[in-house]
C-alpha cells in the first residue's frame, strides 16, 4: 500500500512540474482573446518594473501614451470604463499590427533608395578613388585636406563661368572700343612677360585694362555694369557657399564633439562595411578603423593626464604660454618688417631699371616681395608648430593654435603688401595690382612643384636606398602636415579673390593650378610621406578650414570696397572711361529707370528702410534661436532616452537570466523516510 501511494505522489509531482503546450484549433479558441490579454497583462507588469518608468514616475514625466499601458486593475474607474479602456487598447494593438509594419517598410525603402542615390552621386565625383586610398593609409584628416582642395576647384570653376557670362563673353561678342590697342605678340614682348605679367600679357584679357566699352553701350546694359555685377556676384555666391559649408560642418562638429561620445565597441563592431568584396578595399577599411581608434585613445590619454594636473602645474603652464605668445608676436613683427623693405626695393627697381637689360636680376627683384612672403610663410609656421608643442595643449588645440597663428601671418602679410603697393603707386594701379596677384599665384605654384620634386622626393630616395649613410640618417621621416598645407590653399584662394577684380582670368589660372596641385600633393603623400602617429579629427578640421576661408573672403571684400570707395581710378584704361567710376555708372542706370523703380531703389538705399530691415533680422534671429533651443532640449531628451533604454535592456537581461536559472534549478526530492512517516499515522 505504501509503495502504491509513493508512486502516486511521484506521478502527481511530475504532472505539476510538466508544462504542456497545446494549440487550440476550434473556432472559439482561435477567436479568443485570453492569450492576448494575458500577454498584455504580463508585458504591463514587466513594464512597470523598468528603470526608465520608475525614473519618469519619480519626476512626474509619464506621458499619456505610457499611462495607457498601466494594468486595468490599477486604473481608478468603474467597470464600464475599464471595458472601454480594454477595447481602446485592442484597437490600438490592431492598428499597430497592420499599419506600423507597412509604414516602417516604406520608410526603410525610402532611406535605402536615398542612400543608393547619394552613393551613386558621390561615385561620380572626380578623384574619389584617390580620396579612398589616402583615407585608408593616412586617416580622415589628410583626406579632409584633399576634399577641401576639390571644393576649391569646384568654387573656382563656378567663378570661371561667372567671368565668362558677365565679363569675357560680352566683350568677345560685342567687341571693345575703337581706340583699343590690337592684341598681337611682337615688338618688345618676350617669354619673360608670362612670368612678370607685363608686355603682351598686360594687353591681354587677363588684366583689367583690356575690357573697354564696345557696341554694348546702353544705360543699364553696358560693359562697366556687367563687369561690376560679375565681380559682386562672385563675392556673394562665394560668401553663401562658404557660410553654408561652415554652418553645416559646425553643426556636425557640435553633435559629434564634446556633447556626444561614441563607445569604443561601436567603433569596433559597427565600423565594418560588410559590402566590401575586394582585399584591397578591406585593407583600406582596416587602416581607417585603426587610425580612428588611435585618435580616440590618444585623446582619452591626454584627458586623463590633464585631470591629474595640480594648481602649481597650471600656473607654470600659463606663464610659459604667455612667454611663448610674446615670442610669436615678435616673430610676426619681424616678418612684416621684411615684407615692407622687400616691397620698397621691388617698387623702386621697377620704376628706375630696364627689365630687358638684366632680365634675371630684374626678375629676381620683381619677385622679391613674393619670395620674402613665401619664405616667412614656410619657416614661421614650422616654428609656430614647435612652439605649440611646448604649450601642452591637446592634439586638436595644438593644430588649431598653429593654424590661427599661421593664417594671421599669411593674411596680415598679404594685407600689408597690398597696402604698400596701393599707397606707393599712382599710375596704372589696377593693372599693377593684377600683376602682383598674378605673380603671387605663379610663384606659389613654382614653390609647391619644386618643394615636392626637388626636395621631398630626393630625400625619400636617399632614405630608402642609403639608410645607413649620413644623408640617410639626416633625412628624417616625412609627414604630411595638414594644417600648413591647408594654409597654403586658404592663402592662394584669398589671392584669387583679391585679384579677381584686377585680373578677371585669375580664377581660370587658379583652377588649372589647383588641378595640377591635387596630383602633386597625391604624389607627395603616397610616395614621400609616412602616416602621422598623431591623427587629427576631420570634422573639427573641416570647420576650421572653412572658417579660415571665410576670413580670407572677408579680407578680399574689404580690400575691394576700400579701393572702390577711397581710391579714384588711376587711368582711363579699363571698362570705366575718364571721370567715371562705379557710382557714376550705377547712378546713370538708376536715372534711366521709370519713376516707380527709381523711388523703390532710393527707398531701399535710404535710412528709412534700415528700421524694418533690422526688425526683420531680429525676428528671424529670434526664430532661429528659439528653434535651436527647442532642438537642444529634444537632443537632451533623446540622450536621456538612450541612457534609460540601455538600463532597461540590462534589467530585462537580468530578469531573463533569473527566470532561466529558476527553470533549470530542480525542485527538492521527497525522501522515502519522510513518506513513511506521513503514511504511518494514517495507517494507524
């Protein structure tokens, strides 16, 4: 009898521990909502235990949508209200079940098509293969330089189209004035003119004096107005494009800067491109991820080291930085003095000597200011870079400090040079300024070419073939210094903007120079340079590049406005005749318009229009500031949601592990002795 009872109890315990899953196939069972309601009830019970819900409840931030998931038994309402709430939830679940997957699929398809289109357009851009190769071997910082160089090429191509449409095209179609000199090569012309900008080149369409009034001579449609309109259109479009690139890059940097930190695991596990099919592309991607991790670890190491500095260390560092800044100012002052004396010597030699009597000496003296400026711009940035290494800044701040000091050197030296040229010249000032800008462009290109093929490449060959020799040991490893090379681009583009009024074909010359430069720099990077141990971040670098470019554009615009307002025309050559200037020509055009148009233009140029214009600007700026604050609050909420979602995931994983551990833990077995003790009283 005891054996039978024991078997019966063991069978009963097995039935309790066994869970049978059955699928009901009847119509009532398939239409039942019991399993759905139980699932909803279980999900809401788990939902109430999530850390994010507790945090929202503690701060009183639980939204109405979240309240709709509270269990029905916890709602304070009558039974009919609970039934209505249950029906609403069922309808919401059915709507989500049928509508959301379709919308989600449409959204995914649109995003996929958009990414395909962007990839196809990016593949059509020139030099894309060069950029991928350089990115894989040298990181995104060096790639940012080449992207910036390509952007300048496109910008100068746009300038060429505007020059053709407004200046060169109408002159070629409608001709010049009858008293203009014919354009032919002969007489005292020589090949030296193509380096000095004199002789044949001075009479060509390259410079300001070639464009004179022709048959196109209407009050509001003539050569002077088209000339000025083309120049101002170049400046306005350049301003719009540069400001747009700067603002877009700044927003990207702000999002990915100190306000946002990417986990290292995301860089490693989510950084790979699974569409790669070729070993060469895989190698490039490996190099890109490795360089990105190097930069991240270097920045983290510097932050940890900086956190351990004491107050005395900070005071000593500030004193050292003050002394080094005084040294930088003294170096800048010496460079400006050299440029001044070189300009005086060059101008005096050009007025007293014959360039064809001693051509080489004359060429050297004519290029003395560009040589001095180039020497200062090559030597001082290297000194500034060495000084910034002693100031103990972070890698990004070191590069930015070098860039700011060097761009001040370049732009200030260019401004001082222009001021000396303008103040010391009284005749044919327009063509002279055009010649000076032309010589700066030509000499800068010659320096780039000779530095790469006559200095860097021979050093690399000596280092490779004779590493143990004295020259091989002295030829240290070369690196591509992105800040200094970007400064050259900003400097040459500023020269293009300054000289486009006096040398309209300077954008075309600059486009050719920049296209050749991109291949020269590619050769220098891939053949002569090694990867930098300390990477720079592309987003912050790109923003700084465009900020410096914007500064150069503002300087060029200020120079042009100063020349138009303060200085009269030095000769009758060019689109403006004797006694004419920009204001006379535009005034004649306005006087020829109807009375309504004249009154409208005069009102727009009067002080009465300034008040509504200022009010409109205030309203627009206020709306942008409000939108920015709203976006900042939305970003903070999204960041908090990301943090709480990670907490919810950890909580759910912990709950799952607990349930799984309970399921695997066997229940305690009932011993036979205990069963006998339970049965014996019953038998008695």
